[in-house]
């Protein structure tokens, strides 16, 4: 399992539109090859900053299969106009599991 973590800065005043776009995009992730889950979190101290967490079976399910799909283009069409800057995306592998 690989966890994609994207830090997304949204243009001020576009938070509600961004969240609505992410909600509309949920089915795109749900049907993506290897996607286990997707969650969006909003920063309490900086409300225009978000983190998107997506669990993938493999790195390639995200970087190759999803990014090359029409669903990725639809995802970007739904939310990219809200970005204040390009998202910073990293991929994480399990190291220690707690509870």
C-alpha cells in the first residue's frame, strides 16, 4: 500500500468551491484501479490549506494508471482552477503501524 499525500493551497474565498469539486470527484477515485480510499483534510490554522490523502495498492496505480486516465483530467477540471499554486505530492509507505 502507498499513501499519496498532496498539500494543496487554495485561492482564498474558493474553499467551498474546492471542497464541492473534491466531493464531485470522489467517484473518479472510487473507480480508479488500485484506489483503496480518499480523504480531504482542511487545516484549522490556515483554512485555505488542505491535505488530500489517497491510498493506492501500488505507486504505479497512481502515477501511471490514474494520471494517464480521463478521470484524472476530469479531477483536474473540477478543482485545478481553485489552486493557488501547484499541489506538492509525495508518496508514503508504511513503516510502523500503531492502532
